[in-house]
C-alpha cells in the first residue's frame, strides 16, 4: 500500500506561530497584570535603580554646602500723630508707605554697592591686622621670595595682555551673591523689618547681615544730617532779613502810636454808644417840637377864626382860661373879665411858643454834641484802622521770627544727634542651626524618582520588544 508522504513545516513558520500565540496570550492579559509581570521580571534592575537614586541623592546632599542664615531686625520710628479726624488712617498710610520705601532702598543697587564697599574695607582692615601681626615671621620668607615676585610680575604682564575677565565682573559677581543671599521683609504689618543673609560661613552671614543694616542706618543718618545742615544754612541766611522786617514794622507801629496817640477800644465803644443815645434824644426832641408847633399853629388859627374862649382853652390846655370862659358865659358885660381872658390867651400862646423855642435849642445842642461825637468816632476809627493794619504785620513777623528761632534750635539739636528714622532692634548672631536640610531627607525623594525612571524605562523597553 502506498504511504502518505509527511508534510515538512519550515522553522520560520513555527517561530511565527509561537510568537503569534504569545501575542494572543499577552493581549488577553490586563495592562495592570502585564505591568506587574514586567516589574517582577525586572525587579533586580528596579531595585538597583532605587538604590542608585538614593546613593546619588545622598551624595548630592553631602556635596551641597551647608547654609546658615543670620537675621537682624530694624524698627521704623512711629509717625507723628495728627489731630485731624482722619489722623489715625493717615498715620497708618504714612507708616506703610515708609516701610515700603525702606524695603525698596534696602534692596537697591546703590545700597548693595555700599555694603560691598564696607565689606571690602573690613576685609582689608582684617588683612592689614594679620599682616602687621605676622610681619616678624614673614621677613625671612620675603628674603627668599624673589621667584614668587617674578612670577607675580609675569602673571600681571600676562593679565594685562590677555585679560581673563572684564574689570567689573568681580563686582557683578559679588553683587549677585549679595542679592541672592539677602532677604528683606516686614514682620506681620508691624514697624519691624527683618534682614537676613544666607552663607555657608555662619560668621560671614552674621557679619554681612549686621553690615547691611549698619550701612543703611549710617547712610540715612548722614543724608538726614546733610539735609538738616542745608535747612539750617537757609534759616541762618533768612533770619537777618526777617529780623530787619520785624524791626521796621515795629518802628512804623510805634511812630503811628506817637503821632496819633494811644487809642483805646473801650473809648471808641463808649463814643459810639453815646452817639446812638444822642440820636434817640434828638428824635424824641424833634417829635415834641413838632407836637408843640402843631398846638401853636392850632391856637393861632382859632384866634384868627374868632373861635370861642372854650375852644381856645381846650387848644391851649389852660384850666384858668377855661374857668374864665365859664364866668364870661354868666356875665358877658364884665370888661375886666374880657381883659383877663385876652391876657390869659396871650400868656398861653407865649408859653407854647417858649416851649417850642426850648425844644429847638435842645435839638440844636444835641445835634452839636452829636456832630462832635461823630468827628471823634471817625477819628478814633481812622486811628484804629491804622493800628489794625500795622499790628497784624508785627504779629505775623514776630511769629515767623520765633518759628525760625525754634527751627534753628531744633536743627542744631538734630545735627548734633542725627536720627535715621530707623534703628537696629536686634543685631545678628552667628547661627548654629543650618538652614539647609540634612542629606538624609534627600534619599527618599531620590529613590522614588529613580524608581519611577527605572519603571518607565522597563515599560518602554517591553513595548519595543513586543513590537
């Protein structure tokens, strides 16, 4: 019987089928399961990455310099309180504005340069003291130091031909270091300003922090003293002119008093009151005169009209004439009675005319007195107006002169004891506790970071292998 020939399968086809089956199995698994399988397979690699990360973090922490921060504090002088209703708010606004100005000036480029110059002077003085202390020990070495001198001269020649850096690079680097290490801030909306400096040397950190505030306070004191000197010079220059103006105004006032006499305000008030009373008396007298003249005119009119004796008696207001009129009514033929009536009428008319003349004389006298008082009041008012025009000038110049004298004394006192408006509340001491963290605190973050990097590397490589 014939046998069936066996089918031969190539190795490539077998390998392809196996890979396809593996892919199908892997595809069936979840991503989390795949990640766990990959982590288990590469556990030694991941462990090595974690250990490497911790070691590198520890080395980085050990290589990093230990930094110390020294802090000093300034306190700003309280502003002068105002008596106005909004004085408290304005004082608080002034304080906040002053603190902002101080913080800005403390971090300014000019102040940093001043601190740098002061630090260089301090360093130069320290080096000079050390060199003076070691002069006796260094003399034998200087005798044997010809080659170093030659090398230094050759180094200077090379530096002049090929400068290594720009002339201001050292200053720029030092300014950058100062700006990087300094910290200036306000303490919780108070009048206290904290200045801190960070450095790897605690002694230098304290020195720079103290120098920072010392230079600032001295600079402000010098500026305030210079400003006070300028103001004092201007006051001293203006005092003679104010003094001469005051002397001239005082002389004019005294000459006016001597020429016009002393004027009392009470006398002027009495004269004005008397003038007013005279005016009232004149008005009353004129009213009485008008009434008297009316009676006299009425009597004269009744006599011209031939009125009865009773009417004349009523107009004149004479009881005797009224009695005579009654007697005449009973006895009209009595000649003596008629003569008595005529005589009484003439006397009454003359009495009324005399009364009117008295009122006229009284009015004339009162008006004459009033005219005199009006002249006195006008003269007094003129002299008072002259005095009131001169006295304020003297008072103003006197007040100005006293104010300048007070300012002069105040400026002399301030120049003798200059104040910067700020003072050192607490100086900086050498810090003992470093600001930087211990290298041990860097190990866990380093292990975590390198572990994550190792895991990412393993996952990416696994994906590349699958493709």
